[in-house]
């Protein structure tokens, strides 16, 4: 009988994608059956639906769980000492100091937590492009080489109204070419976007300073909610990445 593994990603598409790829690797490369337990929060985003409806190997089963109480879900972090190890979506060449500190620093060694194993990078090997994704890449095709900065703060990287306004002004005044993945701002919580995925108003100007889209037309592209990140970062017109480093 094949071994069976259950995987429960944290909230947010940025956490779901690498574990979805990890699950596929376990099935295809190691012959393990995997149940991917996806916790839902409000309405799923179009990007999440697209990801979970993509072709998967026969022994990978996706189970959608009902919405949960976030406070109770976070309580399980206190059970980390019961685990045998922690898989980290990173690798030593990109974060040698941090990973070595987790293994060797006396401060971290005194914390009752299991060992950390870097297994990254776990990224999408293939991207199914939506119509909006294609339009985004076509816009990039028309920009000079190494000229565009990609701005995105992940599926949980919520900005406050004030922060988003300041960022918009900064991009406008810089006259820098950009692609900005825009999400609804919130002053309620630092990770509010995790729990409102799919509920954004797909009207970018509702969240931006008046006149911003007109003033940056031809220089910048605002994309609501989600963009084909791997394709954008690999595009020859992309020169920089502004991110929350999550």
C-alpha cells in the first residue's frame, strides 16, 4: 500500500501554490498518495479556482474544507514541538545566513521546535494563462528591455489606504515603468487580504488616487488581484521586483 500524506496549506494563494507543487512532486517522484486540504475563506479567487482546476496526477486529491475560525486555526502553531520537522520553501544559496542561524544560532536552538529543512524553490512549473494574464504579458512585450518594475505584495500583503496612496504617488512621481498587482486596501488587519480573497471590486480606480491611471497611462499597468508572477519575473522587460518578501 502506498504511503498517504495530508497537506494543509496556510491561508492565501502564496502559500497554496508551493504546497500544491510539493504535493505533485510527492506523487510523481516518490509514489506517495496526497490529500491536499484547502481551507476556504469567503469566496475563492479566480486565480485559486484556476490553479485547483489544472491537471493533477491521479494520486493527488484536493479536498476543500469549509471556512474556519482563524483564531482557532492559528492556535495549532503552538503544537509545532510535536512535529518531526519543518519544510521551508527556500534554499541555502539564497538565504545562507538565515538558514544557518535557524540550525546553529544558540537563540533558536533553545526554542522547542523541530529541525528546519529547506526544500525550495517550490514554484509553478507551468502557468495556465487567463485572458488578463495574456494582456499583461503582451503589454510587457512592448516595453524596453530591463525597464519595468514588478510590484506585488502577495496574497496576504494588504496595504492600508494611506500606504497604498503613498505607493501610488511614488510610482507616479518616479516615472518608472511598472506592473502593479493591486488589491483592496484595508486598515483593519495586516493580513486582511487573506480573508477577503475573491471579494475585491475589480475596478482599480476605486482604490487609487484620482487621476492616477490617466497620469501613468502607457508607463504603468495596474492588474487587479493576481498576475502571472513566474512569467513576469522571467520576462526580459522586467528589471526589478518590489515585494513584501513573504
